[in-house]
């Protein structure tokens, strides 16, 4: 995809990419950064030829907005003859290459496209291999630590079903408490650099519907787990808010284009578009809403910088009373004490 607002430059690139040498490529052209990022969100782009001076963004910030959100897309910067330093800075920050407008032919363009794509594929393969190794090690540790309390809990349930002593209820409660503690410890282990996040609470469906703000603020909740989404929407509606729900970032993106929300609460890990991508996209278009992340995982290193820009983070499972209090204070702009999760 080419993101370029100059019609002449865009036409020359389109003509070059329409030649026989590039017959296997599919070409897309967008004029503004907003249009380009919306197309990138659809997930069908491998390489972006990016002009840094666009109607809605200018300079290094243009590159940064794209690279921060779409980390798996190869970016080739298009620059003028007097912008070499800016292009080199972009390459230091992750751009795969740069081309000076009016100073390259089809051969140089083809080489830049091919090499940038191959380098990005190699980077993806390396990242995937490293991530797989870490996941395998973590899975082994989780299996080991959870097996004992789960086995005990399973045995207690079986004995209770057969009419055995009520003492097994107390043992079951102890095992549930131990599993909860293990979840907290697991977050600490996987989150090496501790950040000041909101404290973890237990998700309690029995929360009072009488508490919370009565202000008719409009909220958007985004979560790919349908049961959790429905519970959060219903819970917040019972607290007096107007609430919409979306099952992923792409659906939420279309909703913010047609409605104004006072607060967005979004899960981080979602299949079609993660919450961090959704957050960066609405910030890129200066959407005027408070934003809170929601997750059941420890925050990864590559997501920390994005999450720190939001107005808060909640960890699943979250207590409804705590959720109501947090949302009420946030909307009333009351300072919220943060604790390490």
C-alpha cells in the first residue's frame, strides 16, 4: 500500500508497480494517514510505502504512528531529497528502508520491496520461535503449580457428592484461595518490570446493582469473550450508564466512528485486533474518550508503553463494586490510587 497525498508521486508509483516486474503485487493507494491505518487494520498489507508529510500527520510522528500500531508490517519511508536525516532516524526506529522521491527506478524499487519484505518475514519467524520457547517453559510451570490444588479440589467435590463430611467444603475453599494466589504470583513472574497498575480483584457477579454513578455517561465495552462482555455490559447498565458492547477492535472501531463515548473499556488480547492496536488507532485520530484496558494476563514488555498512555488498567477477574467505584471516580476525574498488580 502507498500512503501518499501528492497525486503525481502516487501516479508514478502506481505506474511503476503496474509493470510486468510487479505483476504479483496488489496495489492500494490512500491519501491520508487515517485512511491508510484503517486499511492496515484489515490485515491484508505486507509492505507500506509511507510519505511522512500527509494532510493529517507530518514528519517522524507519521512513521511512529504506523510503526507503533502495525509492528508486523514492513515500512518503506518515502522522502524528499532534503529529508535524509529524517529517513535515517525512521530506519533506526524500525523502518525497513527508504526511497528518495524522483531518485529511484524500477530496479531499486523492486529491490527495496523484496528485501524489506524478506527482512520482516525473518523477524517474524525469529520472534515466533522465541515466543514459542517462552510459552513452553511457562506452560510447564503452570501445569506443575496448578496440578496439586486442582487435584485436591476435584477429590473434595467427588467426596461431597457422595455425602461425605462437610469439612471438605473448607478444604475446597482453601484450594480456591491457593489457586487465586497462584494467579497473582504468575502475573508477577511473567511481568518482570512491575508497573503501577490497579490492584487485582475477584470477579463477583453478585455485586450490588444499587452502587455506582447515576450519571448518564455513555460507555463502550470491548471483549471477545461473550460471557464476560455480556456481564460487564449488564453490570454497568445496572449502575446507571448507557453501555454498548463490541466483540473485537474492528467492530469497536466502526462504533466510535458513529458515536461519542465518554469511556472505553477494552480487553487487550483479542484475535482480529488487539486492544493496544484499537487504542493507538483512536488516539491517532484524536478521539475524545477516556480509555481503560482490561486483561487477565500479565502485561507484555512490548505493550507496556502503549498501556501507560491509557487512563488505567483493570485485571480480570474484577469485582463489580470496585469496577463501579473506579469508573465513577474516573468519569468525575477523581484521583485514583494505583497499586502494583
